[in-house]
């Protein structure tokens, strides 16, 4: 089970825990047989070596749409530099609307990989903006010497309302790029989740956990419109060895639609080692029109996800025991107004409840349970109040009736 509970136990790479509410779905080899995905619903599938799966989404002519895929190799089987997945979306004329390609790269060890395909309404363009059926294609590439086992897939479709008018399209000429001072106050303990589903919430601060070789920990950070996210990771020292391990830790950033934004890796030799993700652009609507994935990914407010994976090779030199990991998170800038959405923003916003969850460290399921208990409590208070008012009204009516009859109720 995950640290937050309520999720499936997993032997998948990185110890990834899938959304327990995800529905099973079977990808098709043809668009004509593609299963339909519903917005806001999680799905699970598997994909074989060098396999291709199609899924269908039905879209209107106004909303942007995002289909994310978390690809999780089984166990700790071997992977190669070029192994990975491509997720793309196309319309019925085979026009590619948006895609993302993610590979293991130089950190050649099995771990969850995340990418998304999207349909983005672009002003002045007629491509991919009609209503109707669109098709999502998930393609896996694996080298001949890589583990041939199936990869688990976690799939989710999210839609974003259009904006009134055209909205901004041009990127600012300059942006803040200086790394802020590390957050003060000292490190606070906060265990990470085992997947996107139970990612532990973080606000600005210095956060300490322990991570085992081969494992991935997940966190989420609320970042509002106009705000800028900075993140660094530090592996603490170990007296067990001074062996050099390249790509010892991979730190990755994904956006609220689970689209990949950035990642980096650090090497380790027993002494403290630190890496910092490159400064991300402040969250802005116009970022989506950039051809750079890192800029385009910072396209909306909401929960941004940080994940850190410790190379399983660490266990050979330093023992199969956790190493201390510190994440330092800065969120700078004042929150700006949201774009003029034509409908509810859904997950693409930051609420007071989100900020409270970040302060308390609650994952999404924990926050939902807390909100449910609050509503039940309010409903209970409301019901009790109604009953008391009803009894009071009955008593007053009884007194009036008794008074009219020349007696009092007992």
C-alpha cells in the first residue's frame, strides 16, 4: 500500500502505485476500434514491447484537451537510453495536434515515465479545432537488449475551458531567472507518495524524507497564475562508501495535466550532492504557444508534481537502505488573475483549500476525505439544528394549544 493508503500495492518500477479508482481499458491497434476515454476519469492498461495503442476522445470546438500517460516498467528490468514512450493526439484526417516524447536517457534504470498529448486551440489556426472524434496514440520503444515485459499505463483525460476572446499569445520578452535564496526555517519531515494519486503536498520550504534505491517519491506543489517555481534536491552524505554513481538521482517536474516539463540528474560519491531544476517560466496562459516543452508546460495554474527516483545501483555500493533526501521548494511572485475562462477552471486553479493541503502535507485523497468529513459535519449540524427547531416549534404550538384549552403541556 502507499503511504497515504487506499491504493494498489505495486511491484512496478520505482514502487509506483496506480490510482485505485482507475478503470481497466484496452488500447486498440486501429482507430476504428479505439475505446473512448471520459474526461476526469483514470484508466489502466498495459503495453507490450514496441507496441502501439489507440484511444478515442470526443471533443467540442472550444475546449483544450490533455491525455496523460504514466508508463511504468514492471519490476527493475533493464532499459536503454532510447527506450520510452511517445504520446500523440490526431484528428480524423491524421493531422497531429500535439505530442510529447519521453525517454530514459542517460539515467538507464527503470522508473515511471510521464508524457501527454494535447489539443490546444491556437488563435488564427484551423487545425485540430473542430468538434468530433480525436485519437490518442501511445507508442513504446524498447531496444533489443531491454526487458521485454509489459509496461503498465495510467491514462487520464482532462479538459480545459476556452477563453473569452483570444487571450494573450506572445511570451514576455524577459522573465525572472535568478535563483532565490533557499527557504529558511530548516528541514521538515514529509514522506512522499508512491504515485501521482497519493503525492504528498508541499508549499514553500525545505522538506526532508528518505528514499530507498530504485524507489520513486512523489510530491505536488500548488503554483498560481503569475508565480514561478524553483526546486532543488540534495542527497545527504553516507559513511558506507565513496563509490561514484552516475545519474544517482533523477528529479522530474510535471504540470497539472501530468505533462512533462523538466528533469535533471545528479551524480553521487558519498558526499552531499545537489541539483537544481532550471528556473521555470512564471505560470502564464501564453506559455502554451511556445515550441519548447519546458515553457509550454507552465501553461496553467494548479498542482505541479515533483518526483525523485534513486538509482538502484546505489544499493550495490551503499547498501539497500534509504538515503536522506532534501527538497527545497520556492514559489515566488504574487498570484495574478486567471484568464477569462468561458467555464469552470476545474483542476487548473489554486484554491484556499489547496494552500491548506500544502501546509498540512495532505495528498489529494486525504484532502478529499477531509472535505467530505467537513461537509458531513456541516450536514450533521444542519440536521440537528432542523430537528431542534422542529421540536421547539412543536413545543410552542403545544403550549398555545394548551393555553387555548386552559391547560399546560406536561
